[in-house]
């Protein structure tokens, strides 16, 4: 996950969410003074287990050179901003520019407006997040790491897209992450999607 610092500060993924510490040697080694949070998350997609390796830089400048290395090998990037911080949202364009510069051309990108649980302190409208996502052609939803709102859906949508890319022949119609999110939206009217 990438994004401005503090975007996930209202909480961490709920306990029992299947997260485990990452570090299987497939990623660049970090100096001991780096506190890059890495976790493995296994998500079941249509009966198939998909392992996601999650690295949260918390948007800290000291991780910039490290994130460039991760972008090159990443198959998916969840880009978070804090809905209570306009500056956090304004920095998203710079992150997207870096992603387009360093990541693979077919990387799955999802924009997440976090801290939806504190909407009384909202500084970024849902419509602004949705508009930015449309501009860059990426899926968008608001989440709350504290309450778990849409967190599992975000991971499941990305895992489903990655699984489909891995098993589907190139000449067949592609799974559309936007369509999947919209179908889930119809199942639950409590959540913000775009």
C-alpha cells in the first residue's frame, strides 16, 4: 500500500483478518532502521487461495527509494489517502506519477479514501475521490481500517483481478474490477463506491 503518511492512522486491519508477517525473501532487503510494515494476506477467490504480500510505507519519504524497487515487481498497488486531510489527497497525483514511472504497465491500481469512520472530520468529498479515480481509470472506494469497512472488499477485488489475469487466456474477455465492485455495491447499500 502506498500513500501519504497517516492515511491509515485511524486503525489497522481488524484482528483475525488472516494477516501474517511477510518476509519470504522475494522482496528487497531493508536496512534495520526501516520500519516498513510487511504482511502476507491470503484471500480465497472462487475456491482458490491467492496470497497477497502487503508492504505499507505509510507515505514516509524515507521509503521513497525502497518503494521504487517494490513498484517494479508489484502486480497491484492500493493507493490510500486520508479523507480528513486535503494534503493527503493532493499528494495522490504525485504517487500516481511515480507509479506510472516505476511500475509495470499492467499493474492493478486501486484508489482508497481511508478513515471513512471519521466522516465528521472529512476534508475530501467522496465525489472528489471518485473523480480523481475516473481521471486515472482506476477503481475507487472509501474504507475504514479502524472498523474494517470495505477493507476485505478492496483486497478481494484486487485478488480476483490478479487471479483472473493469471488463468484467463489473452483472447478471452477480461474480468473487470470496476464491474465486480459495482456488483458488490448492489449487494450492500451501506458502502461508498465509485
